[in-house]
């Protein structure tokens, strides 16, 4: 049960609340200020699963620390529209900042941190818009109503983009896509990796199967009932697949197979459940030599096909250029023939005024192409 608000005490080291931070309506959770990192000496070691996803309270502290850095807009600016346009040097600066406080047990966690930077960078902008932006507020007033820890220039650029035609179209598209979401989890801020680690500890060190993890992460904690009817339909379908599995198949394998066939192409999450789509390094680690050789040959064949296609495109461009040159030459020839025809027509018309006793061949020898309209004397 939550304690009454009147019995709570404000910590002595809590930051003061300014007038710009006072909000109308019910009290809401404020931004994370990373108090869990205060007083840490050296590095905090982060445990992770086989896919490099952090587990335990250290992983939670790592996510909070990354989110705190992303919300400041320094060094990675928040007014950049695409993550691919972010300066790579700024990303490396943030990685160094994180590694001054955290140490990774699994080397793959570093790749997870890089992907988490992108996710929390986008999440920071979404929360800024939800909390501080109102499209009905006048533009000048909206510029002044801004987060206290964000650069004013970045805030103005964000507001201008949100109110542009492109920003409004993207907002409408995202709203429509969000309305189509029918399957959602109940983990809140806890990642699937941490939920799996908790279930493993409850089971005495035995990892749960994917079907069990889906049920755990998509059922209510109060009555153990699915939080949405589509979830119940998927659970029933998976159970039916397990019941139809061969008798010689292990229950663990049957439940994993049922999850892959029923839920694998339906549920989309930022963190795949138990490495449903593991990193490429993990996939190559468990491949045998024959598979790696076949993939290498396939990559070489693909590169050769791409080079052949590129060469064919260049040859087609050269052929088009040669055809253009020929067409221009034909056009010049047509113009030259037209000029010659005009000269002959002028010569035929001028014969009426010439001495008809002279042979026509003599007239042709006296014809000057440079001066077709002058009479010969």
C-alpha cells in the first residue's frame, strides 16, 4: 500500500522546485536524477545474459544513467531529426562517459548500450513533447514554456519541427499506428532480460522457456489473467501447439517451438524476448564450419552479382550516351540536307530569268553554294 502523501518527507539534498516546474493536475513521477549512482567508488559491474542484455539492479542503474545523459541534449543534441545524422564523435564521448562508471561482464553489452542510446534518445524527445508541448499554445509562449535543463535553441528547433507539416503528418501516422497495437506487456520499465533473470532465480537457476516468459510478461500481477484478449488467444493457441507436439519431444523444446510459430511473427518488442533475434555475433558463434563456408560463398556470390549489375548499368549509360551522339549527328545531317534542298529550289526558280540557250550543266557549274541567290554573270 502506498504511503499517504502527507507522511512523506522531502530529502534534505533534493533540488529546489522552481516556478517553471510547478504543474497543474495530479502529482507525477519526475525525471530520474541518478541518485543510485551517488557515492560509487570505481566501476559498477553490470551482469548480462548471453545476448548482452543487462540484468539485475546494475542493469537498471545503467539504463537510468543513459536516460539521464540523453535528456540533457549534451553532447548529443535533441533537435537532430535522424539518429544517423548524429555526430559519431559525440556518441563515442557518451560511451566513454558511461564506461567511467560501469564495467561490462559480457563484451556484447557494449553493443547493447549503443542501441540503447538511440532508443532513449528518441524516448527523451517523446517525453519532452508529451510533457512540455501543447500545439494549441501560441508559438511565442511555447518557446518560453520549456524544460529547465534544455538549451533554448534546441527547444525552439524541436517546437518548429513538431508544428511543421512534416511533423504533424508524422504525428498523425504514429497515432494511427499506436491505435492498432493490440498486444502489449505489463513489465513497465523492467526489461524482458531482467524479468527472465528474476524468473530464473525463482526457479532455482533453471531458465524459463519462451512461452513461460511470454505468459509472465503479458499477464496481470493481481489475478494472473491476460491483460488483453488477443494475449489470451495467443496463449491458448500456443498451448494447443504444445499438446499436439510429438511424445518424444521435450516439453521445454515444445514450448519454445510453439512460441516461435505462434508469437514469433506477431509480437514486436524493443528487446527481443530471450534473444528471439540474437545479435549476428551470437549466430556466427554457434555455426559450424560448413555453414560459415556456405555463408561466405553466398556473400561472395552476392558481391559478384552486385558488381555485375553495377557494370551493366554503366554499360547501359555508355550506350545511351553513344545513341545521343548519333541522334545529334543525324539531326545535323537533316539540317544540312534541308539547306541543300533549299539551294536547289532557289536555283530552279532562278532559271526563268537566265539565258535558256545555255545548257543546264553549264548553269550548275556556275552555281556557287555559298551565294545561292546571286546570279552568275
